[in-house]
C-alpha cells in the first residue's frame, strides 16, 4: 500500500521537524513510564510505539493495532530496527480484540479523523473499556482551530477541511465516560492532545 511507504516522509515534511516533540508530548500526556502496558490504536508505521520503547522499556508491554496489514509491516520493520519488542495486531479501533481493563494507557494518535462520529464514539468507548481503572486514554488529532490564526494555520497546512469537521475531542472523551478530560499542550498547534482517565469504582 502506497501510504505505508510515503507516510513517514510525509509526516516529517508536514510536521516541519516537530514530530519528535509531538511524540514526547503524547507520551507525557499518558504519563508513560517503565513497566506500563500500552496500546496504540491505529499505530500506523509504529513511530509512537518506538518512542514509547525508548522511555518505558524494559518491562513495558507495547501493543500496536491497525486495520492495515501494510502499515503493520512497516511498524514491524521500524520496531525491529529499534530493537523494540512490540506486539502488532490487525484489527478495528471500534472492536478492540482485547479483554476489559488490560492496559495502563491507550493512545489514538491521528486515527480519529478517519472515523465517522459514531465510530469515534465507539473507538473512545472501546479505549475506555480496555484501559484499567485509573488508567489514561490519550487522543491526538485535528481539533477545532483556535481563533483566526488557528484557522489560517489549518488552511496553510492543507487540512482546513479536517480541522473544520473536527469534533470537540474533550466532549467526545467525556461522552465516552472518561473523567478528568483535559487538553494538554501540543507542539503542533492544529493537532490537539486530549487525555482522560477511567474512573476507579
Ligand atoms: C494517519 S495514520 C496515524 C498513524 C500513527 N498513529 C501516527 O500517529 O503516526 C492513521 C492510521 O490509522 C489506521 N486506521 C484508520 N482507521 C482505522 C480503524 N478503524 N481501525 C484501526 N486502524 C485504523 C490507518 O490504517 C493508519 O495506519
């Protein structure tokens, strides 16, 4: 699949050198540290999993899920090169093939904009289901642009349509039953980082 081949150079170009900072901010939003069990839904070519390996190994369980076999093959090549032990699973964000409460942190990075509103809600609900009580769900995606400057930035980066159609990610995670939902600082303005916690009964 072509996207799996061009995805990493494209992200480097559009991110203008800020992709590593975005990955660090994403992991920080999840409070990732050694020994955590992490799931990356829509893991693509595995950039976040490899970044997680650098800060959470040894002892972390790193699992990536994607619907695309080509993306998973690219993620396998990247994780092998980095010496990162990751489990890669083909599957759907809206029907996660994992039992309840088996991860400390679940990420959905740049995958929500592929989904319809109903699917977004299902994916957020599934993330909440598989994260442990007290664990964290982190979503990174195009958010509604902040003010005129944000809208101009979105147009210049050619994702004006994605940004205009973007849901309120804080409201979305709240509707999925997560608690303490809040936006975190993002090094790439149009990409919002939002985290929520699964409550402890
Ligand atoms: C833009 S890429 C993002 C990759 C990676 N998470 C990142 O932050 O760079 C979106 C990925 O989500 C995957 N994807 C899209 N819809 C999906 C779904 N319903 N279930 C699982 N994966 C999906 C695509 O195959 C693709 O690999």
